C-alpha cells in the first residue's frame, strides 16, 4: 500500500472517532508499534468513554477460547449501546480461525471488535472478514522525513 492509501485509512478511523459512527470491526496491524497503540487507545476511549467495565472486554495473547469469545459477542450490552471487545496479538490472522471468521459475517449491531496484531496474512479468512465489515489499517515503519514532521508538529503545539 502506498503512503497516500495508508494515510487515507488512518483518516477514516480518525473520522469514525470524531463522528462516533463506528464500524463493527477494526484491524490495526504492522511494525509501527507506537502509532498502532495510539490508535488502539484512541478507539478504546471513543468506544468506551465512561470506562464501562461491564460491556468492555480485553483479551491478549494466543489461546483464546473462540466459543467463549463468540458467546460474549452474543451477549447484549447491559444498560449501554454497545459491547466493545479488544483483542491483541491473538494470532487469528496468521493461523486458521474458521469459526470466528464465519461469525464475523453476522456481527450484531451493538458489537465493536478491535483487533491489534503484529503480523497478518492478507489471504486469511479473518482478514477478509474484517475487511468486509470494518476497517483495516496497516501501520508501516515511518521514514525519517515523516518522523521529523511529526516531531516538529508536537514541538510547535508545545511552543
């Protein structure tokens, strides 16, 4: 993906955060860990502004029980508009995860899933499933010119 396409995807996620019109699923992946975590945090704050722990779940690492995860997805939110599930470094996009990929076709309207991965296989069913119902952003390693522009912007804001 070229830089313009990458920046457009990030602007789409920023627009979702600004407008509050969220998609059912997001996949944030790539080598640029800082930006990836920043977008995850921004999405998390926007999706769960009150810090609701009853309708929010965070899973990290491999070995997640898919059936249990789907059961949680099927649980209606309690006194809230949405249920938010963040999943990090699950390996779902590198290894076969057929049951979850199939489930992604029929996500309930109240659910928002955010996947944060280091590596993905763009040919996987999970990748294609998220692409069809949500947004995908690849965080590529930034070049020196981009990093200098970013640092100059931060310093300018700080005076």
